[in-house]
């Protein structure tokens, strides 16, 4: 029972976190604009990442982000999204209607693929 719980949990763990983060990027960019978006993301993501990287560099002797690899990715994806929106200069349309059938279908497909790929 616990093995199957952890297998399902591990397959959705960080992917779901990145998906939730990505869902809020368009509205944040629309609210702040390019400069405001960058200056709003850096204190929340960049400063802790910079502090931890410097601290780990002092302790270990080489530069590494360690356990904050996901913060590094979130900051990178935020900057890429901001640059994309700055270059495209079009407002993104976010569809408000969510089709539950497609969400359930996607969950089943991803679960089956993860079950097939991941060792139990």
C-alpha cells in the first residue's frame, strides 16, 4: 500500500508544483509588466537562491545550488517567460473553461506512463 502511494506521489510531486507555478505566471506578468515582473520575482526566488549558493560555496568549496535546484528552475522559467512576453508583446488568452474529462484523461495517461517507466 505505501509503495504504491509513494510511487503515485513521486510521479506528480514536482511536476504539479511547476504546473501550479506556471498557471499564475500570465496574470502576474499582466499585472506587473516586464520590469515589475522581474523585480517581483527576484526577491522571492533570486535572493534565497543567491544566499544559499554563496553559503554552499563557502562550506563546500565549489559553486552548487544543492537542494534549491527547483528555485533555480523557477527563476529561469520566469525569466524565459518574461522575455518571451516582452518580445511577443501580445496578451495571452487564458481559457477559463476547464474540461474535467480531459483532466481525468490526462491524469490516467500520465499515471500509466509513470507506472510503466518508473521501477516500483
